[in-house]
C-alpha cells in the first residue's frame, strides 16, 4: 500500500519529469553556492580589505546556517506545505543572492550568505520531499533522487570552474548575480508543474529554541576549530547537548528522538556525517593543492576537476541498479570502499606531485565513492517515510550532510594548515589520512548493524 495519500493522484509522467528538472535546477544553484566562492575569495578580500579569517565566513556561514536550519525547514514543510515552502525558500534565496552581489562591504556579504542559507533550509527539504511524493515507487524514486543528486553534485563541481571564469572575465559579484534570473524562472514555473499542497491536517508549534541551538552549536564549533579557541569548542558541545535536552522535553521537537529508533535511517544519517566530512575536505584540499603546490591557475584547477565530474555522473547513473541488486547497505559499503581507496591514494601526496599520477587516481576513487555512497545513504535516510514525516526525514538528511561537511572541513583543514610546511604537502597528507579514518569508521558502523539493514 502506498504510504503517501497524495501520490494516488500523481501527475502524468511527463509533468513529473519536468517538475523533477525544476526542483533539480534550484538544488544545482544551492550546491553551486557552496563552492562558487572559493576561487573568488582573494578578489573579495582585496576589494573589502578583509583578512583571511574573516573571509572564511563567506564560505562556512552559508553552509552552517543552511545546515542548522534545515531541520526547522523540514518541520515547516510538513506543517505548512511542500510547494508553498519551496516557493518561499526559492524567493528568499534569490533575494539574498541579489543582496550578496550588490554588497557594499564584507558584513553585508556575510549577512546575505546567512540569508542564502536560510533560503536553502526551506527550499531543499521541500524539494526532496516533493520528489519522494511525486515518485512513490522505490525504483523510480531511486532514479529520481539519483538525477537530483547528480545535478546537485554537478553544482558542487561546477562552482570552482564557474567561479574562475566569472571572476577572471567579469567580476566576482556575478557569481551571486547569476542565481537571480535562474531562481526567478523556478518561481514562475513551479505553480505550473508542481501540484498544489493538499489540506494541512497537522498542527503544532515550531521548535524555535531547538533550531537556534542547532545553528549556534556548529557555528561555535567551527569558530573554535578555525580560530584555535577551546572555549568556543566547549560552548559548541554544550549548545548541542542543550539541543538534545530540548528535543527530549518539548512537545513539538524539530526531530522526535524516537525518529532515530528506525535503525536504517539512524545509521544512514550517522554514516553520512563521516562521509560528507571526508568528501568536503577532499574537494577543498585538492583545489588548494593544485593551486598552491602544483602551481595551477584557478581556471586550470577548475578544469582539472572535469574528470571528477564525469566519473561522478557515471557512478550516480549506476546507483539505482546497484541498489536493486545489492540493497541499500551493500551499495553504501561499495561507495565507502571506493572513497577510502581514493583517500588512501591522496594520503601519500608528494611535495611536488603530478596531476596524472598523484592526484587523478585518488580523485577518481573519491568521485565514484561520492556518487554511489552518498546516494545510497540518501535513499536509506528516506526509507519508510510517510506523508507525516517526509519533510522531517528530508530535513535531517540534508542537515547531517551539510553540517557534517562543514564541521569536517573546519577540523581537517585546520589540521592541514597547522602542519603544512612552506611549499610542502605534509598537512594535506595528514588531513586525507584523518578523512580516511572517518570513512573507515562509517563503513564499520554499517557493518555493525548489517544484519538489521541488509534486507533494505
């Protein structure tokens, strides 16, 4: 029996495909803005006379605020309607992008990036739960999420290349300005392609204290990691502990703790944290290694990621078939194995390595692992969802993915910066080694509960 009452009246296949393309386009822009600022940061710093520590918030502010509020976004989606929240989040993202492109100074730019993250927190879980409703059958949902994930991953990869092109040929402001007309097109097309929300039968208050704690905790942890401030790390741990206490006592929690009694979803989300931390670190440090150690220009470094993008798309195209043959858990383990192999290769980076021998093989392994592992875990995180909790499940998955990537990036990049000698790669090797340990731990976690999840 179908778990989604709304799915009984699904639109025709052609309209659902068009709706998937529309939902994926916005997710492409959301993912694009995670990485598009990296190459442009020196130009931003030069214009605003900003130090590197302040510039880092242009990157992490977006992902941390977005990740911290995603659970609230998932809850709001369940309460107020998926299409409605998708439109609201898209509108906020577009306005924030315009503000970032026109920012007169760094504080305004950082504030606009925070607002972009808030827009993502509404639009992304709404889009993901809409896909789950539009494609209710497991096989077609896996294919739809694979397409959505491929386009999202393409945004991450395209960010570096597009940033280099726009910054060199036009101006860094265009990395944000390009979002505005595309988001406007999504706003105009959504009412025509995405079914209207049905009557809302659920009631309840929003857990604003929980949302505030979940946002402030990771922000504090990242600040502590980047600034070597132990007090901030302690404060972050306390804030996250307070979040768990609030969720256990409030009548309308962002995430009922009983949600994690579903073992498949709980394990998938825990493994996603570790895998996302490793993948975000690999992407960032490879871009840095190719520029600072190998001497590539920003545009050349972006072009060097094209094989990564091609392999990633190929891997994602195989996920639905692998899940059908192996099941969710075994498919996720295959992805983690490829990721671990790629990281092990990168953990031996020489001080003066070559792209073809020292970078490309590890990059390919990470790309295959990302395409297979993340998509399998994403499907597992939505296993068994119903109309009542589809938005919550999507919000949790996106939140752990993003917060795991942000926290891992802050910690492992801190390791890299702290142990890298002038012109050397010892810090890069250390960071990739720790990322490898994290991925191995994720695989161990899946193997430990395999008996309960292998049938999924």
